[in-house]
């Protein structure tokens, strides 16, 4: 299976201010998201990678990209075997399971699998 970048996310202590900044800068709009305080990002480009802006989910402010995988838990285990660590364990919301890992140097990457 190929592993493309499938989603991006901006996690912010102040997601409303973050949304306002990027709306003014890029003209982004924000359809409702998967949970309270989270919105999707409509960049205005028809084939753009989908994204979202929301509150912190543990940790600090972050900009993440998510790589598509078949099994988030298995990918997190493999990352740990390779010297990385799990930042956010596999979490399911309607339609997707996601998690976040850090490589051995601390670079943070999200994982996502459609459910």
C-alpha cells in the first residue's frame, strides 16, 4: 500500500485566533469538524489535501501532516521498534483512526486510517 500524506492539522492553544489569522492571510474558510472546537479547512482548491484546525490534544501547539496507513496501532508499534515513540495513541472518531508518533530525533508525524 502506498503511504501518501492524507491530512494536515494545526493544533492550537487558541484555535479561533489561529483560524482568524489564516482566514485573513489565505482566505481559508472553516466547515464544522469532527468534535467541539475543531473545524475542517476549506482552502478553496478543489483537490487540496484536507485539513483541520483545532484545540491541543495533549502537548503543545503543533502543525502536523498525517500519512495514510492501513493500521494505526501497528504503525505506532513499528515506529517504537525503530527507535521512535508514540505521542498520541490510536484514537478513533467517526470515519478515521489516527495517532501521532515522533521519530528518534523528535520529528512529529500523524498517522491516519479510514474506518
